C-alpha cells in the first residue's frame, strides 16, 4: 500500500544503480535485496540466479539487458525508509535503458570497479545523469581484487567526470586483506569477518593505529571540501569547531541534493566489495541519508498543451492534479502489456480514467502493481513519488504523459538515439510473417531504440539497433519468445545521407483530375545544409499557401527524407525553406500539398550534391605494452584515427575513432593479435562523410 502522507513521501527513495559493464551493479543490487529482507537467498550473476536479471537472455550472457524495478525497506536512525530501486544495464548497446530510467529517478548509485576506475561507459551514464540533474552516491566496488586502488579511482572521478568527490570511506586492508572501512564522518572503523557471508553484521571499532594519520588527513580534506561549498559548515570551519556527526551528515546531504543545480556535481564516495559482502550496509545508509526524496526533487515542470508552450508546474503532492510519465513498456506472459509510470503529482486509483495529452485520448487504469523484478504485488492506489506498473494502457507509449483531463500537462519526454546497425529478417512462411509482424510491434514498444521498417525493394523486415549484441538479443527473443521461424541476415551498417550544397529553388506543381473533385497544389522550396537534423522554415507571405496546408508541406518533406536519393538511407542535416506556392479553393487538400512537397523535396535532394554518412565509433583498447604497435597498426588499417594514448595500471590504453563498418569481427581479431591479453569497448561517436570508394561500394550494392 502506498504511503500518502507528506512525511511518508519524505521517507521514499527512488534510485538506480548505474555503472560500466562488469563493475558489479547486479551483485550490489542482490546484496541490497538480501540485507533489506526483500529476498532470502543471495543470487549470483555467474550462477544465473539473480533476482533482477531474470530474462533468459540475461542469464545466458551474464549481463543486465533490461532494467528491473524492486522495492525494499531500510531502517536508518530508527526510521523506516522505502527504497524503489532500478538495476540498469552497463553494456553500451542498452544505454537507452539507463536513459529512460534516469529520467524518472530522484537519485542514483554509481558503481566503479576499484581496479579499472572510471571506464568509458561510466562516463556515458554519468553524462546522462548530468543531463537529467540526478544526484549521485559513488560506490567503489571490488576492493578485494588485486590492484584495487581507492585513491586512484577518487582522482579519476574528479578528473574524468568533473565531479567534486566527498570521500567518506577509507579501506581497511588491501586487496585480499580488505576487511572493512574507516567511516570518516564518525571517525570509526567498520570491520567485517574475514570470510563474511551474506547478512553478517560488521563490528564497530576504533580506527586502526596504522590508519590514524591517513584518516585524519582525509577527514580534514572532507571538512574543507564541505565547508567550501556549504555556508553552514563554513561558519564552523572558520571558527575551528568540529561539526557534530548529524551536522556533517546534513551538510553532505545538502550538497548532494543541491549540487545538480550548481556549477559542479558534489558526490559522496564510499567503498566495499559487494561480492564478499562488505560495505553494502553503509551504502544503504548513505542512500537514505544523502539521496533525495520525491519532496526534495521538487516540482515537475511541463507545458500546457495548446497554450503556446506555456510552462506549468506540479508539486509532489497527492492533492495536486495528476501528472505521471510512462517510461517503460514490457510484456507479461500472464497480464499482457504493462506500462511503468512515475507519478510526480496526484494519485492513481484502480479504475481511474486518465488523459494522454499527446494523443488526445483517455484510457482506463486496469490494475496497479508494485514490481519486484519478475514478481509483483497488486496495490489499489499509487501517489506522487511512486513508481508502479499499470495494466490497461493500450495506446500510451514510452515518454508520454498521463494527467487529469481537466488540468492537462505535457512533461518532458526522452531522446532516443538513432540505430547504427541493421539486420534483415525474412519469415519462412505466411504464418511466420504474421507472427513476425506482431512480434516486432511488441519489441519496438518495449525498446524505443529498436527501429523497424520494411525494405522497399526486397520486402524484408529490417531491424535497426545500437550494436551487434543489441540486435543479437532482439533476434533471439523473436525466435525463442515469439516462436518466429525466420532467416536472419548478417548485421549491416545503418548509413545516413546528407547534402553538401544549397539549392536556391525547386518549383513543383501537383495537378490531377479524375472526373470528380481534383487535386491541386504548388510549392516552391529551397534546401541548404544544416548542422542539426532537420529544420523547416515557412517564408510564405500573402496567403499563397494557406496556414492549414503548411504542416502538410512539412510532412511531405519529412517523408522524402526517410528515403535518400543515393542509396535509400535516411537523410539528415537539411534545412528546408518554403518560399512560395499556390492553391485552389476546391481542389487543394492536405494530401495534395503533402504529395507535391515530397516530389519537390526529392528533386531538391538530387540537385544538392548528396553524400553518404557512416557511423564512427569511439573505441578504447586496453593492451599490454608489447602489443600496442600491432593494435595501432590494425586500427589504422581499419581507417581508424588514434586520438590519444594513455597508461593505466601497467597497461596502455589506445583511444581511437573508427568507422563501424570496419569493426565487425574485431573482437576475434584483437584476441588473435594479442593472444587474448587485450580488451576493448566502443560506443557511437558521430556520423562522418564516407570516403568516395566506400560510398561507391555502398551505392552500387
């Protein structure tokens, strides 16, 4: 049952766990569920028994693919707090899962590998959290591993992420001898048994003598950093007074919650080893003490539909009009379509009718569930601050707002990246074609980064995604979960097209007479290269193209951009200016203007010196020194451009920009060249113009 009082909302934490792949997010989540009593057995990633990685594909690959929500409770200073927790993926191919979760969360735990420090995907998710203004607590995990270095990771958090780290823990013991932490706020040691099992309590002890000097130095640094950013602590610091433990906790909380609106991100840093059951309880304490409640997150700001974008705000109160955001859609084998929503204001009751202002439609709430990964608990009501799953919303999509029809609001949605890789799927029979059609609708609803279209020439279904693993997982779901028998092509690059010069004017007329009412429309447009994706500018005066037909011209131009004139790829980087036109009082219509705009736009694209764009990936290879020459030579042979060389823990790190087309099969080649001693990560960087030889080969296919 949702807690409805203001005090109850203050005890709620909506948080996520985010990190680079293999930093230990899911293991940390499993320990949190165990310590809070939500689960009674600790699941392990390597055994395929985790609560939040419950999909067959997740257990098969040993990684998180889909975000999973769980609810647990934790007591701090005698008060019980509700923690709604979402475990997010770490692999770059599934970064859209992180994106949509961060949009609705109030805080997050950033997990770092104590050996690797800040890794590429750590930077990506950190930037996503910056974009949505989400406060963070850092957890330096795997302190028991050989090479673990807390100080170096803290330095990287400051240097690579541009944050101000507030170090609250020092490790007691190193690597295999790690046995606890020094709590710099309370100046005491928290020590676990050497072979601590799940659920074992730590012992509170005095700071070990060998760490006393270091602990004093780090505490002085902590107090100085807090005082620098917090006026209340500054007064004590100037007077030379030591703050009470509660005062320091309060100051750290103020900085953590408030810094997202300031010039820097201030974030507490703790350490431990989740796999060895050390450091998780203090992390839970920090989540409750330092991360914001829905009340701290403040008002949700949106716009009023149909009111020229007038801003409107909703307080985090159940007495305010409803404002909720649908951020995830999933299919349940027993319940069907479930929509995950975050309530920012108002309340939601079973049977309510809610309004979707983007679609202009009302929908009825069926049942409301509080999710626990693969299981669920039905509740009659959800209120401001809750994250729940709702049954019965058939038409609401990801990123759409639900509100009160009498007081509508549209909340900010989310941006989803365009796919960079595609694969063709061809059903084996007519029945498989029907199953494929319904399956891709389901999959694209659940995953907005999966784009589906039909190839105009071959009739094949084309799935577009964020990487090879992303498409491999989705194709596996098609075959296994939906029972589709199909031939699957090899992955191919999702190219784009653009234009290189301006075209001053293209004039086209559409005239058609069929005996009854005819069709007539004329437009005159100009096109030019544009740094953004697409822009439409209406420059018509005197009513030669009536206002009601201008949106149809815009839609016709967009239609033409979906199929480029070079090789049929989507066109980007174009500004269109509507210069002139003509209409007929009887024969003009939206369809006529949309048709003539499409024809004019295709002619303009052909005249504008079209060019092919290819996706370029940011690649980071970690390799032993003696293999670096082979690695760089291979990257150069793949048309790569080395951006930087660095050293990390005795290995060399090569950062390069490489066209995606040259990266297929790279994992096997790299292993062969380095005898399996090197590893790499990559993420989408940008689109760049393809060389003439590459463009000619693609266009000639």
